[in-house]
């Protein structure tokens, strides 16, 4: 079951929620793309989308390689969906969360290309207005790419990041300076920006000029780019995560009976709660036939409990990215959980305490990279809470039940396991 269908695309996983709606990773032919599913309807939203279409055409005409571009805009199930370039190494925000700060040479590597890209945009009367670390994505080789250019019509024009309230090109220049400050210090600039004493003087001067309280005293993006490049030698980014690869297409399998999947709709809240209560049985398939057991010295109770803990954390925090630590990439179970989390998100709710007590887990069949387990477990009591922590629903613990789980070894080559199938036990 998929959260939504986009013709010509295989929706893979939910990446998160932005101010404009959900963001998904998808496969389109032989490439990965990002789908931004827009929230909002009505004449105002339609007018904004018409302007996005116009600006997207302009962005596609720019020559800079450092821009995330809107490939197409389509309408699916009443929602507008933007198809965007994919960046294999995630966001600068994630890198900073891991490392804290970057070196001066790395700051030049990130900022100078972005300033050049904004110079082209400003020449065509385009403004970003929301440039931040989360809007800077990283390609497989660490090349920075600016996300969100051309999407400004979808936002409130008052939401500029520039504290002076300026909405013109100088607001983007200030944001570049603020980003440089964040990369060097780990913090946003205060009323009087302070940079480390080890910052090369030319680089510090360039950033402080961009952060000048007087918008008219700030340099143009073109001049800032040149000053940054001359300030100190650029250096490649280090500490990048492994690039996200295009998943291999699923291997063909022999047809077999599959129970009718559970469908979660936004209008059917009661049905949603029923699905949540089922826990592991979401999207359950028939279990494969039992074969001879290969003994493997593994604590399967702990393996299953750890997977369930990651899933519980995902539903408790609303972080759909944690689900990739639970399920095989592209599995129906992953899509089902992503869809359920999207429905909870539509209610501004999370599921607190949604977990299973694993009583036993015994292998029926096991190989090096695949195991079928017979598991006895019990769904714990849990609550649905809103963003303020107010309890919306309370649910009692479920009965002890037996299920069949199929786990596959993490394809990244680690010793971890991922859940592939769930079936009802005998």
C-alpha cells in the first residue's frame, strides 16, 4: 500500500514535513527524485502555484549547477505535487548536526557557489528569502545545491529570515552571511555577530559585510562570491554520509495469495485507530511455508525488540525517517507505516507508547541473510496525543498473539536486520 500514487514514479519513503507539505523520495525510471506534496487549496493556493510554475521555468533556464530544480508539477488525488532534483547526501543541516562546525575552507566551498547561483537568480528578479542550512542539499560528491528557489510564492511574504525585515535581494545576502556564521560557530548570529579568532580575516570581513544591519551596505551576491573565493583556499567537505543509491528493482517472485491490504483514509479516523492498534500486522502478507531450521547463534528476541523500539520512536516523535531502520527499503510494510504516520500528521498527532512486548522469537528457517521467525508478542497500551501533549485517545494493551516475521539482513552490509514481511501465526 502506498501513501499516494504518482504516475510514472515509485514512491519510496517519506523524508519529512516542510512548511509547504510532505516531502518524499521516489524512483523515476533510472533516477531518484524528490516529491513535494503541497498542502492547501483554494484560489489563493492556485494563484501561488501558477506563480511557482512561472518561476520554475525561469530557474530551469539558469546555468548554475548549484540549484535544485522543479522538473515537473503534476496533480495527484487532489494535491499538487512538485517533482524535484534529488541530492544523494542529504542536507547541510544534517551534516552540521553531526559535526557541529566546518572549517573556513569548507565554508568557502559551500557559500561561494550558492552566492554565484543567487547572483543569477537576482538578475532574473528571483529571491529565495528562506535560505538556511536545511535548504542547502549536498550531492554525492559534496557539491552544494540550493533548494527552494522559485517556491517563494507558497510562503507568507512576511516570513523572511532577515531580522531587518527586508524582502529584496539583500535579504538573501544576509542569509548567506548568517549561514557562514552558523557553519563557523555552530550558532546563529546575534545582534553583534562574533566569529572565531581563528577565522581568516578576509573571510570574516566578507561574512560580516553580508550581515551588516544596513541592507544598502551589504555586497551584491556576485561581489560576495568573488570575495569569498579570494578569502581563503576552498576545501572539500568531510564527514559526508554514504550517498543514497537508487534501490535495485525488486526481484520477481512467484505469485501467491495476499490478503486484501488495509486502507487508511483521512476521513476514516476510526479506521486509522484500528490500523494503529494492529501494530505489526499492518500490511501483513501470507507467511512462506516452513522449511528446515538452520541454527543461528542470534538473540532474536533482542533483534525484534530493537526493531520495534525504532518503530515506536518513529510514531512517538513523528520522525518517519526512523522507519528506514525498521523495514526493508521499498517494502509494503514501510509504505503502510509511512501512510499511517501521514494520517496522524494530518491530525497533528503522534502515538505515544505504541510498542510491543516481545515474549519469544524462534527461527523457523534461517540463512545468512534471511530468517523467518515465529514470534509471540503483545501490543502495549498507548495514547494518541496532539502537538501540545493533550491526550486525544487512550488504548488498552492488546492480547498476546503469535505472528510470523520475515527479516532480511541490512543491504548496507552491516550485521543489522530489517523487517520484510509479517504474517498471522498459526
